[in-house]
């Protein structure tokens, strides 16, 4: 969970985004044929929730839909008013079984596309 863990350890949004970008560069340099699925952070409580949401803006920009694919997870884990769907988490951070079912449903369209 690159990103949310960095934020949790008090890294800035910008430094965390830079770190993700560097990991992507390294992966592409060493494994140029690899397809990377870059997932957004899922919601978490404050004080880190807003930072994770900000980080998602950066992460989306790293996708080129050729080698790096971005998947928005955040919106599937929040209610219409933007609050976290607590029923999908064990501890407001880690998904529970129902949360992982949402994860699978969210990823399935891209996985099916990439497997064709």
C-alpha cells in the first residue's frame, strides 16, 4: 500500500507522490513490457484521509493507459456525501470481507480488459 502507508508515517503528499513516480520509473526501466495497475488510496479517517485523497490526484496523472493503469478505489468506499463506508472496513483503514468484494468488483473490468 504505497501511498497510504507513507502518508501515515507523516510524509508529505508531494514526497509520497514523488516516491510512487520513482517506483514506476524503476519498474518500467527494468520491466518495460509490464502492465502496472496503480490503485488510488481508499478512504481513511483524519488527519490522513484528506492527504490520501490529495495523493490520488497525483496518482491518476501517472497513468498513461498503456503501461500504467489507474483505478479509482476511493469512490467505491464512500457514501454519496463523501463519508467513509465504515461497514467495508475492519478498523476504518483495512477492508473487511465485504470491502474486499468491492475491491474485486472495482478491479474486474480492467483485469478482464488486460487479460484479453
